[in-house]
C-alpha cells in the first residue's frame, strides 16, 4: 500500500472517529439525533455550528447555520435576524423547533436555542 493511500485512510478513520465522538457528546437527554429527525415533529437537537451564512444587505434579514451532531447536518434559519450573539462556527448549542423539509434538506425555522459550554 502506498504511503498516500495509508494517510488518506487514516484521515478518513480520524474524521469518522471524530463524528462518532461528537454524536456521543451530543446525545443529551431529551434530544434527537439529526439522523433520526422526522419531518413535522417537534424536536430538540444538540450539535456544533458547522457553517453560518447571512443574506446580503437589501434582502430581508435571515441568519442560516448548519448544525452538525456527528450523525448528520441540520439547516437552521432565523428569519428577521442577521446575527445572534455567540452563534458562530464551532459554537455548541441545543435547538428546539418544528422539523420541516426544504429543498430536500431537513430544516428548523426560528428555533429556541440554548448555548452550551464548549465540549471537549
């Protein structure tokens, strides 16, 4: 086996391990894994902010994030907001809201949220 292939396999194994560890950390009592979310259900989800996007000026304010819990990615949208203090890539939080499907992606609009201490 070539060194490059071995390093690529090691990187995949490390990212899978990190996802498994995050999934274990995010499985808080009362929370649902992103992989297990059901459309039209009310759910609480814990994870880390993977990415954040803000619509350009001139459009209605909207803050979008992707929340990752090790089992999947959830799109989260706050309408009427351009920012929320503390919500940035890497932030660890629990969200509660109604699960919907938008363009084939699971999404929660305007969820309640609780900032959590950084996980280790």
